[in-house]
C-alpha cells in the first residue's frame, strides 16, 4: 500500500509513476500521457479500449484536438455547459496526443474535466493525465480508494488524512461518453450526464 501526501502524489505522476485519486464519478487510475502503457498494463486493458485525457481546465485540453473553427466553437459550448462534470467528449485528436493513449485508433481522444476539488487540485499541478476507472478490465469500477489500494498496491494513492478533509461527493456512476461524428454527437455510453443534442 503506497499512501502519500498530495505533493508526493503529484511528484510521482510527474516523474512517470502510476497514481490513483478520487473523481466525481469513480476513482481514477492515471499516468502522464506518454506513460499510458503503465495504465494498460496495470488494468490488463486491451489496446482497443482507449484512455481519456483528464485535466483541471478546458483550456489545457484544446491543444490535444483538431477541428474547424466552427467545430471548436460547438465543442467549447458543450464543455462550458457540462464541465466540470461526468461527460467525456471523444474528439478528433491532434498530433499532440501520444499514440500510446489510443493504440488502435490514434485519430480520436476522449476528454473530461472532473467535478471534484481534489482531482482538480492534482490535475492543476500535473497537467492533463491519461486516465481510466481503477479496476481490472472487464470488472466493475472500484468505488472506494481502500479497494484501489488493495487491488493496485503498486499505485500511489492519497494518504487517509488527505482524504478525510475532503467532501467527496461522487456518484459512483461512470461518465457519459459522447463522440463527435462531424455533425453531431453520438452517445457511446450513457452515464451520469444526459447530453442534449
């Protein structure tokens, strides 16, 4: 069990280690985008299931996508309406996205801003991280940080006293995933948010 302070968790993530932290939905397993293979290995996740890029602000994510000025305006309007929150937007990826995040289809990238102060605090220090739910692939997402520590002892998690001070309001329901088709949104997974098309 590797419980660390917030600053040590941030330092670990920046140095390329695997970390886990609470979000507004379920606990995340995360690494620097260029270290995405660590997440795939720990989760035993097949390469055709991409990771998502989670960040503290929409501004830190737009360089990872490419689209027309009109598309960008639509995406930013949706982001303004639903972020921070349980909505993952799957958009065309720019060259800035490491191929390791989405090995079988590097042309798209999922983006999300979590609605939880501790996750925002971590991400504002680390920059965008490659994330997914903390569980073995094919199993239900783990709901508590204690379960994450038990299942993934090699992963850095926040020590208890850091978590006790937090108001952890989370739903336990994964995010809604919506993919841009070029003209509108296709909901790939219905989760915590209902997207108005």
